[in-house]
């Protein structure tokens, strides 16, 4: 029978030292972790800091942003805490008020609490009120059509002199065009659809108060309507001003506007069929003269400026290429047809 090999005193001493070092490292790691999550960054500084958790951000990305804002001691400790506790799915998108006296567990609790959050909604340039309604539904703030219904029932006309109540009241969606595209923060606890309506109208007023008085030959409503068409037809300041010049020239010359975007507004589609071209609607500017009754989207300030200050040019036609969106101009219909054959 073989006896097991004996461990020398020197080897035993090395094992003891290694074990002690490993134990010390483990102890230090645990101590560091607990210290990082349970010690505030600055117990004396309770100044509120607005912190945003974006939709789709991972816990590691949230931790990185918290550390960059000097709200936590360690991004890694934050991530481990969330992972060990299984709290990653609890963190919600929104804007929160945090401060440096809060510990990591307190911060995680706050950014996981819907009552502590302001929801974020970004209204991109060119969106419609129906699009905004859907965004609010996606945020679980309203039921479908609730925002649109509130717009239809709007009664704050006296607060906004730029709104033409008589004209807008006749439209199916009265405030289309005037809900200014921007990012807004909403309180989910007591949110009401009219809150966002007034926020966007206030923003429209703020952004345009120095611009609208410069309108000379058109009404505000005509300018916003044209701006909404330009917004959805082409991109970029230069092209928008050129297309504005073309569209105003068509109207003044007794032509139909011929803007696909106005027809797509009522079909709510991305392309136009032969049947669509025969639709009997004032929004069918291929068939009817003049501007449509109202805006077809909520335009940017750039498009409003393009509508007000068009670039005079010799062109009568334009198209955008399918691959790059480049705008191709033409003086004659024959030239335009050639362009369509090449680019479309």
C-alpha cells in the first residue's frame, strides 16, 4: 500500500500564504463592493440632478451614465448590484431627480419607480397628431385615440393668438401643424393629454414669436400649411427653400400643387396608387387647385422659414431619388419625365 505524498512545510506555508492572499482579496472585493453601493458620493450635496434613462438602455449603460454624472461611486458595483438582485428589468425609461446623497440601492429604487419618473416623448419633425397619439399609447400613458380626441375638443384658443380658430375649427384635426416638434418630459402619475397639447403650443409660440410677425403676403395658417408639405417632401435647408419657390409659383400660376405628401396624409400610406389619384378630397393636390385645408404634419422651424423665404428659381418640377433622397429639378415637363425614367 502506497502512502500519500507528504506536503513539505515549505509547500504548506506557500499554500497558507496563497489562501490568505485569496481570502484577503475576496474580503477586500466584498468590502469595496459594499462600500461602493452603500456610501453616497457626497453626503453633504443634496442638489437635485436631472438624470435621464433612455428607452432600451442596458443596466451597464445606465451605470456608466450615472458614474459620469458623479451620482454613484462605481459603474461596476452598480451593474453587479442590479444583476445580483435581478433588478435589470425593473429599471424604466424616463427622467429622474437624483442627488449625490443617495446610495446605489436608493438610486436603483428611484429609477425603477414609475411614480418618480417623467416619461420622455420625442416628436420628430413631420409627425402627425395621429403619430403622437400612437407614441403616447406606446408609453402606456393613454388609450388609443385619446390624445386625438383631446385635440378635437381643444378650447384654449384665446391663449394663442397665432391660432386661427375660425379656420382650424373646421378641420377634422384642428391643431395639426402647431404642435411643435421637440423632446418633452411628462409626468406619468397624473398625465392628461391636454398637458402635452399646451406644452407643444407654448413651444411653438416661443420658437416662432419673432418670426411670424415677418409674414407679409400670406396668413400664418397658409405658411404653416405650406411648411408642413415642404417638411414631408424634401430634406435640407437649400432644397426646402427651392421646393418652396416651386410650390408657391405653381399656386400663383393657377397650377395644381401636385405634392404627393398631401395625398399620403389622407391615405396614411407610403406610396400612391392610380386609385389614390382619383380620390375626391381637398388634400388631393394632384387633382384640386390651391393649398389643402390645413397642415399635413407638424413642421420644423426650418420648414416654416423655407415657406416664408422661398428661393426664386426657374424650375417647375422636382423629384427625390429612391436610393439617396437627392432632389432632381427640371424646368419643363419633358425634362421631368426623363428624370422620372432615370431616377424612379
